[in-house]
């Protein structure tokens, strides 16, 4: 299970500095938030995309993929009442898939809670129906591009749409396309009363990416959550894809957060 880290933690750092530091610590991959690179991925030229890919790979890292897909954008909303807004959002998700493939990424993580909320004037059933249609199109494009598009289950603290692993799994099963899968996030799962290993077992083998973070919004090992049984459960199910550190509280600073998170994970790794 290779370890990666998400780049938005390194707020004021260049991509070159971030990639070099992350590689030096011992991470194997870097996961990118589009808003750290550009306003819209459609603004990135082919040369821009090649430069980004070469920067990450040149540091000895794999470019894992993209997350926070719609963060800090305007005019996109998955479940908007207006069909033209939904269509524009669907098209941009396809653009993101194309960009991820060009960057050499493997996976896209669709979280973006504010941009997927169901507004009061739409029924949950109708939102589910149109989302399933959009997700099928994303799965189709992802398969064509050789990547995976993964739905991220969040919690009721963040959104009112797909708020647990079971709902994400239901959507993936309904869409039933190999290009569309799901992922799991330890912070989000901590809001469910079930133990995290139980939630992981419930949705195996539908998840193809894992975000590691403490409920306190910091990195693994920087709070009270014990990641040992989580790693053990993943190993029991022969999970061999990315484990990506994603944090939301940057207060300790990028160096300490990245260093301490990886040191903790290596210390508890059942394969160390």
C-alpha cells in the first residue's frame, strides 16, 4: 500500500518544492487539488500539463490524480435545479477526467461537498436520478482515458448528498460502470457510529482509493484515531492502491504535518 499526500497542504510552496520535499520524506505519490494549479483545468495548455507531470515524476513521485475537483470554482453545481448548470458541471467533470489522464494520474476523487448539495427546491430522488446519469458519463469517459472516477462519501457535517459509505456504494452499483467506483475517507467515516473497519468491509471491493486523516482534521497520528485496525482491515482485503494523507487543519505547518503523518504510518505499518 503506497503512501501519497495531497498538495494543498503546501499552500505557498511551488510544485517543484513540494514534490522534492515529499519525495525526500519517503512518500511515493502526490495527489493534486486543481485549484492549486489554475482557476479551471481548461485553462491549462498541453505544455502546462506536461510541465506539471514532469515536475512530479521528475522528483521520483507518481502523480496519483486529482481531488477537490470543484473547489474554488464558480458556476458548477451537480444537483442544481437548472438543467444548464448541471450540464455545464457534467462537462467540466469530463474536462477534469481528460486533464487527469494527461497529467499521468490514476484516479479522480469527487468530494466537493458544497457543489453537490441538493437544494431545497429539488427532491432527493430527482437529484439521485440526474446524478446517476452524470456519473455514468464520467465512468464512460474515465474508462476511455484509463483512469478511475471515484465518488467520495462524506458526512452530514459537510453535505446532504451521499453522506455515508453505503450511499456511495449504492450509487456505484446502480451506475454499474467499471470507470466509476468509490473511495473511503477516515475522517468522514468517523462520523458514522459503526467502527471504520466495519464500514470498509461493508463496501469492499468497490473502493479504489483511501484518504487518511484524523477527525480533528489533521494527519494520521496527530489525533486520537487509531489507524492500526484500519490498515489491518485494508491488508486483510488485499488493498494495494494509494493511501493518501489529506488534512484540513494546516496549523502545524506542512513540514511537521507531512513528516509526522508518514512517520506514524510507517511505525504502525503491518508490513514494516
